[in-house]
């Protein structure tokens, strides 16, 4: 069975099957924004729930928060975002589009070259030597690299005075650092413990055409483990492993995943690693695990004037905890999951079917209820009514049963339940499996347990 996936095919499928639409489409779109449709929102919610389950619900040392998007601007001074000059950008003089130099190099080399350690001069030289052209117009007519701060700004007051400037958070983790003392106190938490959250982040990213990979508005699932320095490398290594296990448990295959240890570290960092996924655009970062030393709590201590130290109640040692950060984008993970799930399968009759082999636990709909004919609708709606109390279900009575099966295959519904005339006699239905297309007969009352077993995560 061969996979022939391109980003264009995936974008088309997403658009036609209700996963993802272009943002503000009726106005001609709005660059690097996407709207999640009825199918896509289910998939993304299921991914977020799976992450929360593994890293918060099942881990007694991790506490969840949901911090405000708009934070005191001093937070971004402490984090270094206000002072930082941001990403290396170049303009194409021919078509007037703006691009990230590091992304251009990484895309050109299909992920073989990492530009993270390159200076601006080295990137410009690489682009020239390899004759890398503008991905939009195909010409090579670049401006020199310039840096732009990627933080979006807004204003607290109507006057729009510069001193009223407020930032849309470019990462969620600062909401975890600033709540370190609150969580510790209210939950009587003992170091080591972690704070996790899922939420929107905003970056004024300028990258053409990579769909959900890099967008201006995206969701991050981030976790900060606060620990003693002596335990920090163990936590760093264990989060690397847990992060890998998590994405594998959602169906990403071993051969499409690899660790990428950073050669060049931020001055405060002790170690940093990405997990990369082999996207149709090449090997790219899927998530990061970073050993951030005491940088974050020290900086917030310094800028807020609050003492962020921890007093160990057993040893009486007072110290600033180290932070191990694990961070993954929900949208980017959804993209990887869709890439992995996609298959164009050649059938014995010569036809091709597109199937999204999502792990049942994260599939948008768990079951579709399909009356064989419209006049079986009453019974079918009764079955739908019962199942939809427990699972996200789809209902479809339009068109041939073959076409309805194909549609469910394309949105990755693990089970189709068909209501036929025998159902009226013996209360049994046909259950078709998405992956094998095999059909079995079950009593209606057996359905919930059967589906529940298959979607356990
Ligand atoms: N707090 C650390 C941090 O934000 P990052 O490497 O910039 O680190 C972490 O981002 C993760 O967030 C990335 O690995 C990626 O999955 C996701 N991400 C970052 N920028 C993104 C963007 N513009 N669009 C979609 N996902 C993004």
C-alpha cells in the first residue's frame, strides 16, 4: 500500500471534508490563518484531551492552569521577548513577499540543514551559494536579512499611546512561570512538580504555504517541570522519552520521528532537543524539550520583586528551581497526525480509496450511523440518539452506501453502523471497520461496549 501525500492533497482533503478552511476565505483569506471546521475541531480537541490525559490527569505531580493571554508587559521584558530582535527575515524584491531566512534554508534542504546555529551572514551566503529562489515567484532577488520582533501588539487604552502597549503572548509558558508561587501554595505542591497549560499563542510569522505547520495564531501544549538542579538532567531525559512515547501513542511511526539535539544553546540553557517529524516538506521540528536552568524563575524574581525561591521542607535548603520545559504545538501535531494517517489505498477492484487511519481514540467521529434506505431513518435516528450520548457520531442518509462509506473513510471514522430491514426484525446492525472494511453483525445494545473498547486511550 503506497502513500503519495503532498501538502496540496492534504489541504484539499481538509477543505473538502470539513477539517480546515482558509481563514476569512470569503474575503480572499488572511495569510497564515486557518479555521478549523466541524471535523477538524473534533480532531484537535481529541489531541489536546489526549495530551492533557497523559501529562496532567495521569501524573499526580503536574497541575493544570489556564492563564490570561494578555499579560503585564513586564512579563515580556523579563522573558527577553521585548528586547529580542526576533526572526531573520528577507524580502523578495521581485514579488514583495517576506520570508524567514532560516525556514527557507531548512525547506530547501528538506530539513537536512538546521539554520539555528547560523549567523545572518552565513545564512545569506548559503542562500546565495545554493541559488535559493523565492518560493513565491521563483526569482532570486533578496534583500539582506533583517530582524523583526514577532510579537503582536495591541493597546490597553483607546488613545494608542506607546506606553499602553500590550502584547499578545507569543508562548504560553510564561503563564506557568508567573503562577509558580500560586500553584505551589494552593496545591501544597512540593518540588519537583510541573505546571501545564494548553492555549493560544500568537506570532507575526511570515512563511508561505506550509499549511498548519507555521501559523500566526496557534495552540501550544506546554509544561514546565520545576526541580532541583541535581535531578534536572534526569527530568530532561525522561521528558524527551515521554514526549516521544506520547506522539508514538497517537500513531506517529518510529521511522518518521527522530531526536535533534541542539548544538547551539541559549546562554542560560543546559540542554535542548527537538523531536522532528518527517513532514511532506521534510524533517521539521514537532516539539521541543529544553533544560532552561534557573533563568525563568530568576528573571521573574528580578523583574517582579517577588522571591521565587523554594524552601525545601525536608532539607531546609532554599534554592531557585531549575526548569525543564516540554512544548508542542497542537496544530502542528494535528498536521503530523493527518500526514501519518493519510493513505491512498488501491482496492482489489482497481479503485482507490482515501483513508485517514486515525487512532480511534482521536478520530473526529467514532461512529457513523447510516440507514441503508431513507425509510429506515426513524430506526437509524433512534440508534444515533442513543450512541451520541456517549460518542461523537455522524449521521448520513444521503447517497449510495458506497459513497457514504468513502466519505467516512476520508474523515477517519473507525466504525460505520448500517441500519437495514433486518434491524427492524432483530435489533441487529452491520458494523464496518474503517481499516479492514470487514463487516460484522452486532446487537444494538452491544454497540456502546464494542466502540468503547476500541477507543480506549
Ligand atoms: N515556550 C517555548 C516555545 O514556545 P518554540 O520552539 O518556539 O518554543 C514550541 O515553540 C512548539 O510550538 C514548537 O515545537 C511547535 O510545535 C509549536 N509552534 C511554534 N511556533 C509555531 C507556529 N508559528 N505555528 C504553529 N506551531 C508553532
